[in-house]
C-alpha cells in the first residue's frame, strides 16, 4: 500500500472485552486448533513444494491457462509469479453489484503491473432482499448465503491460485464469500466493495410515504415514484441495513483496505482503492508478507466485528451471519457473547433506520476511520491484530484521499467533531449500551434491536394476535381488525419452516398502528434485518414454531410481555406445556425454485447457531420430526 500509516501505540483493551474474547477462545480451543492445523499443513505444503499450480500435471495446467493472453500464459506456465483469483457477485440487476462489472479488467491490469497474474475464477449468485420482499423468492434468500459459500469454494477449488480478491456487497453475499474464503484459509484474501449510490429521497420521507400508502392515503403510482427516487442509481442502498453493515464489518475484521467501505461508487477515489486492492493482494501473496485469511479472522477480529456492529446499531442479520462466519474459522460465537458486549459498548452512530442520516452522511462525518479510532480510544477494540493492510487495527483510523492524483491515507477527524448528530465519541454516546439485545423467557430466545425504539416503547404488555404468515397479518390490518393494543405474533417463519424470510412488509402497517396510539410489538421466528425500526420487534425466536417451539402453542388473546429493558419475553398466566403445538402449515415447499432447497430446510441449524446448513460448533438442531420439551423453557 502507498503511504502505509504507522501504527500508533496500542491501548490496552477493556477488561470486559478481553474476558469475552478469552471465553470465546477457551470455548473454541479444539475447533480452532483443528482449523489452524488444517490451513498450516497447506501453507507448509506450499512452502516445500512451490505454488499450487506447480504441483499440477501438464494437462491440468494447460487447461487452466488455455484462455489466457500470451503474456499471462507464459508467466503462469513458468510457475513463478502469483496467480490471483477474482470471485465476483456481479450482476447488472442489483444496483450495489452492477459497478463490479468493470472491476475484473481494472484489477487484472493492476495485478499484472505489480508482478502477478489474475484470473476471473468464478461468479457467485447475488439476491436482493429489496426485490424479493414479501414474495416467494425471499424464502431462498437466507439459504443463498450458504450457496454463495459453496460457489466460492467451487471457484477456488481448481487449486490454481496463490491469493484471492472477493467482490461483493449485499446481504447474504458478503457473509457467504467470507465463509467460502475461510474454507481456503491458507490463502491471502482481500474483499473489494463497490460503494454506495448517491443520496436520493431521504429515508425518513420514504418511510413516511410507505405508511401513508398503508393508510390508503396515496396510491401505488405515488409510492412507486417515491421508491424510485430513493433507489435511483448504481451503488449500495443508502440506509444502514445488512449491505452497509457488511461493509463496516469487513473493515472491523481487517479484510478491506482501510476506509474502502463507503467511498461512493463511480468516483476517482473508488477506482484508486480498487486498483490499490490489486497491488496489495500481490504483496500479500509474497512469502515474506503472507497473511492468510484464516489467521486474520481470529477470536479478536470476531469480537471487533461484534463491537462495531453494536456501536452502530447495525443489522440484526449479523447475529446469525457472524456466528456462521466465526464457525467457518473454527470459532464458537454465541448470542450470550453479543449480549455481554452489548451491555458494554455504547451506541456511537445514528444512521437510518436508527436516525435521519444515511450512509453518505456517516461517511462525511468521519466514517469507519473515525468510528474505529473512537472505539480504540475507549479500549473497546483489539488493536494488536493482523489485517490485509498490515499489522494493527490502528491502520484503519486513517482515511483514504487522493492527493495530487495519488492515493494517500491520512488521519481521520475525531468522532463527533464533524457532525455529532451522526457520529460521536465514546464519552458522549447516543446511548450507553449497544443497539442489539438478546431477550429470553417462556417464549424462547430472541434478538431485539432497540437503537431506534423509543424508551417508552421498549416494554409492551398486550394480548397476542397470532398469524401463521405475514399476508394473514396484512389482510387483518386491511380489514380494520387490528384496532387494539397487540403483540403481533407471526410464526412459522423460521429457517426450518420456510427459509426464514425477512418481514419488511410488516413495517408500515405496524408503524401505522403505533402512530394511532396503540401499544404494539412484534414477535416472530422470522427476520426483520437492518430495517428493524421504531416498533419493538423480538425476532429470530428460537426454538422456532416449526419444531414445536413456544410460538406454536400460542393462541389469540394470550397475554405477552416483551421487556427489552430487563431482557425478558414471556407469556403470562398460561401453561404452554399443557397445549399441543399447532402443526406447521405446508407452505413454501415448491415453486420458484423452492423445491430445490428442501434439503436445506431439513438440515439447517437454528438462528442462534447461524442458521447454516454447514456443520456448526454448537449443539445440533432438533430433528425435523422432534418436538421441543416445552418444560425446559417454561418457568414452572
């Protein structure tokens, strides 16, 4: 990297952060050791026998270079220069991924100048939850993460490569790329983002338009106009959902170049950062600076990612994704770790839906560099960690700029100095604890995002209104039957039931109910993601209803108390153990490709263990035919 920043002296990490990290390391000792032994054997094999393609037979190598230009073919055949795999989620329907179309050619040129060769190794699927919201395709969305991981493995399985560049931005794509890359943990890997689109209609105005439409005050044509002015150009959507949370976490993990996350798509600085990733990956492939991704993603890096998530009120999807990513590196992360860190980490950012600002406002307020600097100053991040930029997370307190046309990294403004309405220092936070909490009780365990929920809405006690799918709730709302205080329960939305779709379509109607002065909350075994907003929503409930979890035993009128302050989620005055669970409806099993994912639904793990079809490090999920013993969950 040009102008690599000098790492500042490391500040001791907060004792409580260190204790959580140590506990994770102890819990993961055997699995992490097995993982590192596996990648170390491969690294030693490469050290003794040369580059991976050097062990290929002549026919294998000839196949691998047949389509290359003459210069690249000669370099690869000599087996002396590093060969970099490019794995991309490009498609031209998703705004965040459309800019990736130009990246491979740009990267290949830069890598060749730096003394290496690059080959486009493979593409991975990229779904957009914004397109599939409320539709059948959303039932494939969460599973697409594991498909992306497998597609990444297929791309790298040719064993021609010394390093990899992974191009992706949104929702399940980046976690899938991370999981896939960690299966090749001996390789240096850099993740290359695309950047956000320019700000369009303010997100708060968009949300207001959706609520007016839900009330019947504006028609579909007016709503479409609003939506198209919000999502209007290439680049990532500007609200702080899963896509932008992905980017922030890649910096906290040390897998992006510093400050790369939120530089706008299509700018000169964005292009320079992409070129720099090409140069840097060649350096990382050199044995003298070899930095395998499996060593970078360790227990400290995982804790850094959780802290960054909590400090910014990021997407609740990462209570699953981070667990699954950690497991891919042999690390056992649990919801209890999230809960303990959340009690310690202050909320430093207000980005929609947790505030009025969008991701471009956050970037102007100092962005990731100012945030990481503030968290390091407070002792809430591990500084002494390897990264793709070199050793030490302090490198990520520097922001990229073009100076005289040359890329430089310069000190970022202190958090709170540019725009304290968007980003603050740790001693002047928006809240004293993190934006995500784990709650549990007689209805199981769930996650709630409270960073956008007002204090008076964090404790809701009301009768249950129980629905077996989101359309049934929307029909009841349209019919005017939801005119009293209610805890809305939408069940059979977990990973085993139908792939755990996001339930964003519920948000406008729930917001309207709250706006009418009703006390309202949501309880579901489905997802709400980064769009979780002003209505208290206990999501990812586990055990899920489809496996006989407590939600399957609820009835209309049961009194539920959701208390985000004390961390409780209970049904009151009801002996759930005396009831038989309602059987799961046979929905979502076929059509639009859903039939191809039946094996996923049968084998997926629970939400708190990553909702993954891969082997997890926690206890196995109950068999599909098994029923949870409700007496283990219900307080007697």
